[in-house]
C-alpha cells in the first residue's frame, strides 16, 4: 500500500509550487513590438492569467474588475510575483497571450514533476499489479475548457457545423499520475485538441492522444507507465501505439460498443485462458 504524502514537505507547499510555475512563465519571450519597455512587464501577462485560474475567478471580466483593488494587487505581487501588481486588462491579456504557442506552458509541468521525482515522493505513486512492479498509473481523458455559440478562433473545434445551432469549443487532452491510495494527483503537460484534428469527437481526441503520448515519452523516457483510458480508445491502433512505447494499458470495454471483443474474451474465458 502506498504511503500518503506528508503535509510537512515545505518544498511541496502551495507557495513553493506557485513560485516554480511563475519562474517558468518569466522565461517566455516577449513578442510585443519594441517589447513595450515602459508598459506592463511581459511576464505579468502569463502570471496574471495563472493567478486568475489559481484563484478560481468565474471569468476574466470579474478578474479585470478587481485588478485596481489595492488588496488584490498586493496579493498578486506577493503570491504570484506580478511585478508592481500591474495586471493587464482582460482585452489586452487576450491579445498578448492568444499569440503564444501552448508549448510555452509545458515547462512548469516538467519542473513540478521533477520536484516530485527528486524528493522521492513520486515513489508513493508506484503501482503493483500481477507481474508489473514499480509502474505508474497514467489516467488520460479529454476535457472541455471553453464553449460559445458566437466567439471562436481558428483553432476552435466546431459542433453542428453549418447548422443554426453551430457552436465552438476548446478541449484539452489531459493526463495525471494517479494512485488508489493517494488523495492528490500529479498532472502532466496537456495537449490541445484543435480543429485540424477532425470534426468528430473520435477524430479530435484520438489525434490529440497520439501527440500527448509522444510528448510523455519524450519528456519522461524511463517512466514505466500503465495507461488508463475509457472505452473511446478501446481499439487496435491505440493499443499498438501504447505498446510501441513499451507501456501497458487498462482500457474500458463496454458490451454495447465492443461486442466482438466481449465475445472473444468470453470464448477465451471458457478455455481457461483469462486470468481473474
């Protein structure tokens, strides 16, 4: 049984982890003309956006309405290293951050994962099943982050395309190291699901999954993983892809969607070839 993470680990406190993230955000290159030397420091844009999400603001507009509050400005400066508490407006934040490639936001995930690894806390997530020892469960799924019937960008996925109720949305392919005995998870860098991945749910998520798994292998080449997926990915190409990386898998298969597979397993079970 895995041991729970101790709460007295100072290097894993919220303040230390937040600083790890904000230090990475400072490294994003300034793409503004002349770098706006007398304007808002470029790092403040990403750090303000991070603070907005960390503080669970219901909208950018709500965050914007509070940016002139001296208490809010003080908290942003001391907790999230927003220089001089100077926060961009919601419109300017969109204009600046929309031009950045998502890959600039992958570094914090790697840094925090390395912190867990170096501290030895990653070992508490080791999962043992059958002959597999010292593996890690990586649970992966798609999640929606934005939906609108009007607002959209070139990368938006489209629902009901060409119809009166056409809508636009953004999704992410996310994955976390999990363990049945741990109350926390360790997220890995997500992969954006974009319009070019296809118009159907299957095409979008499966294309993004390929990129996500490739990035995981590149970033963590020696991590022994058991990939956990839902029934959407219970197919030969996905299984072969996982095995090509030297990993194992746990994938849900439902009777209604995988009738042939269930029949084949039932036949093997009758022959005593299914381990329970």
